[in-house]
């Protein structure tokens, strides 16, 4: 990767962040509601300590989901509603 490519990539990232695009995208097949379903795949349950850690993670899912929902739904509230690009 050349310096010019790296600078262009960095600028693309800055430009993308400045658009607020994350407030426009709501994908029901991606996001925390899907990621949380994958926790058992990467959380080993070989010992009582690992089982306790898993239970703690599962208990934290509810508050995390509610917080994420409140944050992502902010773009759909009337005061924040964005108009589609034409």
C-alpha cells in the first residue's frame, strides 16, 4: 500500500463518518440482535467459572439490547427524522 492509497483510505473513512450513515442503516439481519445469538459459539463452558461468565454475559444482554435500541431508534424520532436522498 502506498502513502497515497493510505491517505485516500483514511479520508474515505473520515468522509463516511461525517455523513452519519449509521443513523440511516437499519439491517434486521445484522447488529446486536444477531451478534448476541452467536455468544454460545465463542463462549466455552468447560468449567464452573466459564459457565458463570456465560450466565453473566447472558444477563447483560437485556440491558445492552435496550441501550442499543434506544440509540439506534433516535434517528426515527420525529425531531431527528432524516429525509431520503433524491
